[in-house]
């Protein structure tokens, strides 16, 4: 299937969904499908991300489903997040997506009108700085939370999120497409193009990704896939990320990692894999028997060891170093922001 065909399918789903949901006022696509060339192949493992804007939603909840052979992940989002171009322009998650031709359904035409203002002002340095401020703030909040971490597992979680938010800054500053799975790959490309390879290595080192070789990455992927299958077989109780525990998502998780490994982005793939370590381990710990819980404990322990976070005090050392790293990376990214005339 080509990207243009995937977008057409997404549009059909959006209209069907909205027809049965009177509170839905708009739906638009998110992520890679907004940036891939229409004639490119849309890899079978990929999902289609969308935001469903609803007057009944109070926050942002995520749902996954399979429709006509496509994996769809949609966020049910409060209409309040879309009430003005200014709100969207300041959002790292939304501005880039709404500035593209991403609208699949628009009940009143309001989002279409607002999106024109977003597109016109998207490159304004004022709004680029606002989005970078938001990303920096999110990263530093996770680092601050990490200072109160109870142990290596909590430290891993905080460093994982902080790494992800910091990885987004080079893309935000340079208006490069930003996606979750390939966030570190994009950061590597941008920083390398501007002569900041050392900074990128420091970014990898925050979580310990710089320590991981291909064998370690593949071993973690295999263990995670096994644990994920076990979690699927015992799943009963909702966990914070159990929406990511579905048979079709297993393909996305595993093949998405393999795709990066085959491209040579081994350390970047580990960041992606770790998300599913958490998903599988959480369900096995809650719904599994003693053997399942032992499997979950072993998987998490191996991940912590792979990243070097099992050494006493190592997590806190990195968290403290991360605060300086965030400030230095932000200075670099500010220097990369294009002028209004570029």
C-alpha cells in the first residue's frame, strides 16, 4: 500500500467514526503519515496515528484498533486544545501536524480555518522558541522527578522520558518532522549535519544507550517479544499503558525495532524497545503467575544492566548531569532556529 492509499483509508475511517460520535468535531492525522511522500510504500508494520477532537473529552486518552487491515491509534482529545491557532502553534505535539495537510474530518470547518493560521505562522521564531520551551520544560520535569526516584527502575523511567523529550528539541528547532519511534534518529541526523556529534553521544549517554551494541539490542528485543507474548496471554487488568498491548501492536513494536536495526540505528532502537519492556512487564507483574512475574523481573533487571543503571548511584549521577546537558543542548538548538526570512 502506498502512503496516499493509507491516507485515503484513514479518511474513510475518520468519516465512519465521526458519523457515530456526535461530540466529535474534527479528526486529523498525526506522525509519519503526514511527512512521508505520497508515492512511498507504507510499511505493513506501521500504524496510522490520529487525533479525534471531541467536545466530550476532558484530556487526552489513547486507543488502538484494527480496521480493514490497518492498525489505527487515535487520541481522544479535548476540543479545548484546538480552540485557537496560538494554542496549537505553541504545542510541540500538534503544531507540526496541523501545519500539514492532515485534516481528515472537520464538522464545522473551524479546524481548517485555524490550520491556515498555524501553517502561516509555523516558521515564526517566536513560536519555534515556544515549542522548544515546552519540550525543554517536559524534559527537566522528568529529570526533577528522577531526583526523587526510589531505585533504578524509577530512574530508568525518568531518564527514558527525559531522553525522548530532549531528542525532540533538534527537530523542533529546525522544523524537521518529529515522530515518536524515530525521534532519536532525527536528532542524530540534525545534530550531525550541524557538527554536534559529541552532543548527540552525550544525549545517548543520559539513558545509557551509548553502551549498547547490536548483540545487546537484539537480545533485548527477543526477550521483550517473548515477554510481550506472555503478557498477551494473561492480560486481564488495565495498566497505564495496556492500550499498547495488542497482537497487532506486537508486530509494530518488533518490526519497527528491526527496521531501525537494519538501518544501523541500533542504539536508537533500544529506546523504542524499552517502551514495550515496560508494557509487558507491567501486565506480567499484575496478571501473571509466579513464573510470569519472575520473567518480568528478569526482563527489567536485564534492561537496567544493559544501560548500566545497576551501578550504585549511577542513575542519580546521570540525572544531575542531565540538567546541564539539557541546558547545553537547548543553547545549540536555539542557534539552529531559522530566521523568519529563511
